[in-house]
C-alpha cells in the first residue's frame, strides 16, 4: 500500500477519504482542502478530524463561551485564565492553585471502569501540565434511575474506576455529587475535578518556542486504545440500543501515572522545560498542534520514533491514539540529557521525537517521508465556528405553568413525619457513604473536610495552615425549568457551600453537560445557561478560569436535562478555623439564615412524593448570596459559628437531618410562629443556611446579622437524640439514620 505522503496527496486529488466517518461535515472537509491547497493526507485528515471535533474545538459553543471573558469580573487573584490546560489563581503566601473540571461521559457508559478511571487520570495530567502538584480530586456524577438495571451495571464500575485510579495515585477524593434521574439513562455524566498547588514562579504553559529546542514524548507507550475517542465518541448521540459508534475506550495505568507525576515534578524543579502539554483527548494530534500553535509556530516531528505498544499501528492511528499517561515537553538542547536521566531514574520512557523550527508549519514525517504539512493554528485554534440556531422550546411554557402548588401536601404532624422519612431515604437525598467510602479521602494527611461536608477542604501549607475549599453543584431539574436561573442556582449553591466551611470563594470552573447542539431547543438551553453563569460570575466576582463543554449527551432523540456543573474554589487562611456540617455539642443554638418562600418547583419533595417536575425554580438573589457568604465567613473566622450547612435539595429538614446525623446529636426545633410547617421544612428557597451558634456568641452573632441586614431566626437548640419538630413530629436519630443510610446499599450492593 502506498504511503499517503503530502507529495502523493498533491498528485492524487481525486482519492476518496473517509472524512464523514471521522465526524467531519462536507463543508468542513472542503475548508481543509482550501487551507492546504490540496486534499489532505490520511494523517492530516486524522489530525483535523479530532482537533475540529466538538470536544476539542468547541465549535458549537465558543460563540457563547466568550461571555466568560467579556463579562469576567476584575480579579487580582487570576494568574492564568481560559485557554490553558487549567486556570490558576493566587491564594496568598506565594502559593498558586490550579483547578479544573472535565467530562468523561460517553466512555464511562461504554466501559464504566476504564472510562471513569481515565477521566481521573486525564484531569490530573491537565493540572500537572500547569506545573502543579495534584493534591485532591472530586467527582460529580449523574446516573439513570437508581433502580434501573443499567444503573446497576454502570455505577459500580464508575465508582470502582474512580476509586481504583485515584487511590492508586494517592490523591484524596474530597467531594462531588451523586444524582439519580431517568434522564441520564443510557448517558451517565462522569465529571472529574482536580486541584493542584504550586509556587507562583512554577507556573508552566503549553507552548513550543525557540527554534532548535527538542520535542520529547515521555510516559507510557502508545497503543490502539481510545482511537477516535474525541472525534467520534464525544460527538455522537447514543441510540436506544447503545452508542452509535464504539471506538475503544482508553485504558489507564495509575502506577505509570504516579511515576509520571513524580518524574515531571522533578523535571520542573530543575527548570528543564520551555513548554509542556499532556496527552489526553486527541493525543499527539493535540499536543503537537497546540504546542506549535501557541509557540513560535514551527515544529518537525519524526512520528516513527514514537514508542509503541502495538507495532501494527498506522501513522493515522498513532496521531489519533488517546493512550493514557503520556506528556510532551519542549526542552532546550543543553537540558535534554538531564531530562532523559530523570526519566530513566523514574523508569519513564522518554524519546526525542522532533524539534521546534523557525518556520510556521507543523511537519510530521514517517520513516523520512512527509505525511503532515499544515499551519498548526488551523488545526489547534482556527477550527469551525458555528452559530447554531436556537429557539425556546414550545413545551417550556407548559412546563413552567405546571405549578407544584397544585400537588397534595402533607398537612398533619404524622403526614409531615412520613414525608420526611420518605425524602431522606430517597436515592438522591439518602447517604452516599456506600459510594464515597470506596474513595480514600484522607491520603496525604492534608484533608481537612471531605464528603459529606458542604465542600472539600485541603491544607496546602503545614506551617501557616493556609488551605483551599472546593464544591461542585448542578441541579438539572432546576435548569430544565429555567436554564438561565438553573445555572445561577448551581453557581450560588457551590459558592454558598464553600462559604459555609469558612472559605472565601475566589474562582469558578465549569462542566457544561447538554444534549445535541443540532437541536435548537438544546442550543437554547445551552445559550441561556451560559448567559446565566456568565452574569452570575460577574455579580459574585468569581471569574471562570476554565472548564469543559460536553454535548451530544442524549439517548436517541431524548436529551438529558441541561446540567451545568459548577465548581467554586475558595481560600481559607487557617484551616483549623473551618466550619463543619455536624451539630456536635448539646446546647448549641440553631439559627436559620435567609428568607423562606413557597418555592417547590423542581424540588426534591415534588420529585419524591409525586414524580413531578414543573413550575419555576427558586428565585436567585446574588447580592443576598454574597451577604450570606460574608456572614458565614466572618462567623467562622471569629468563632461565632460551630457548624453550618447550606440549604438546597430537600430544604431545611434535609439539612437538619444531615447535621444531626453527622454529629450524632439531636435537635429541638420550634418553627416560626404563623409559618406553614410544610413550606418551612421542604421549601428550597436559595440564599439560606442553618448554623449552630455557641450560647456565649449569640448576641455577637445576631448583632452582626442585624447590622448587615441578613434575616436570622433562632429555630432551636442541639439537644438529645431525636429530631423533634415541636408540635409536629419527632424522629429518633436511630430511625433517621436507618432511613438515610440503608437505601443506596440496598439498591447497589
């Protein structure tokens, strides 16, 4: 078979190429021909197909994502923003923290263990590539109905993959979410977040500059796993019978990744690299084109030098392979020997595969024959840009008009008691400890808070106790009712969760999970959610530092609920002053902060009691969220709050139950006079938290709330071994715990 060189391509313009099978549209293929002035070679076609995919190029979403830059609030903390492997923020004392959340949804449906495991591995390498030591991971997860047979296939494998890879890396898993909903049937969402820490001077960027500098590929050998993953798998809807196309899912080796991490950090410490890029989605196609595009523009690569696990791989397959645990570094010639020495010390394979040139082309050779000759920016940064049509769906008005106020509500004490037990034993509100106990939350010894706390928190300086907290949130039910408000509620909840621990929110990363962008209704949801998130971040002063868009999340014609997952990172000067969720001491006074309204659209109660989704989600007041956060942070810092828990899914009664169970202490609750007991207990009004205040600090705390204009009502006291809502019902903690903890093991064990 004749090798498809650039010379051969120029001489055979009529050769048919499988551009459609690789996910390209007819006009996209024609544009490639226009760029090159000839038909592409097979290797060039492979590169353009993966780099112009939705996953890599954001071609359907970038016209909306630009709002994150246009509306970005002024932030002195921002050190590196959107466009790099991950965002970086200044957290003080010379430390910088990098964090990012990404998706590995479709691979995790096909092969749950490896899909989830390599999702963790990929996000960890993104953080490593910035120059940081990874210090913690989190996983926001969404599955189909908890009792569906396919959930029992997918969930255990996903959880085992996350735990297996993260535990082997020695990284604590400090938070995330697990949500069940039939809309995710056949299309689970497996999002992964990683946090890394470095000194300011250690930040590294993905660029290849300096003609004569060497390009070194190091890490695992390249195999046939994951070929075409981002161009096909992440750009296809799933049929009812399974995925439309099944390219191989990547296979992870956490022990190889651990060696790669330590090797890379030693290389950084000796300042041996000019630029660096991890190999994740699109593999070598991405690493070479992005490094060249962000640098001086020229690079020559000898592809036949790439170490292989499978000698039968074609050049196209090598360029498209998404084999894990690989990095690509640009190194000055005088540092190459030392770079290779360090790799050998850590038993990491390293090979010089090319060099930076003074030209403006990315040239790739196979046994001396040129198979790629492209302008790298056209591959990496100048892909198609679509202004997809979008339109508010015709069913949106009817959905919003379907007010949950018409639903039968519990009225007596006995009915309320039954509703509470039904709520906290439902799959979404029940304890997820069966899942999270499979993750190591405390390895490395710096975990301060981990699930089921409101946010995960890690110490990053053992002398000063400086730390960071991270929370992820996203309610697809709210976003289905109103995507703009739903995205802001996700942001507000993550912001509130971070503040509840005593940390000051600084920055945002997001993972925007939606259906097909070719559906105008889905595109409207995406446009509205993105606008809502950009406006919300502007109002809260928390810039978006980076993130991910995952589209085509649907089974057949049925899209998932729009699910913008928002991660908020905050900083705390002294982790010893953090605020936990647990009610821990008898006599603590329980205060409800914020205002409660009759807001049950999209609520957990409506879902559990009636299987209902309709109406409007809770209203958002971002100024109130900022005020509440200031009170929570000040109260934590000044010793006025012993415990805090945000109010969200399930409302006040869910938060009270969780705080009682976490601390092993009961509570006597007196509902506000004249208030509807049901609304008070089950409403999901935003901008609220429940706190435990030491008696000695009550006056100081209430004075602070009054001075700042935050409603604060004393509703009870920590006492006994029962959740006692006086005048309505009492539930012993033992009964509450049984209801809360038995559900998930019974469904999945």
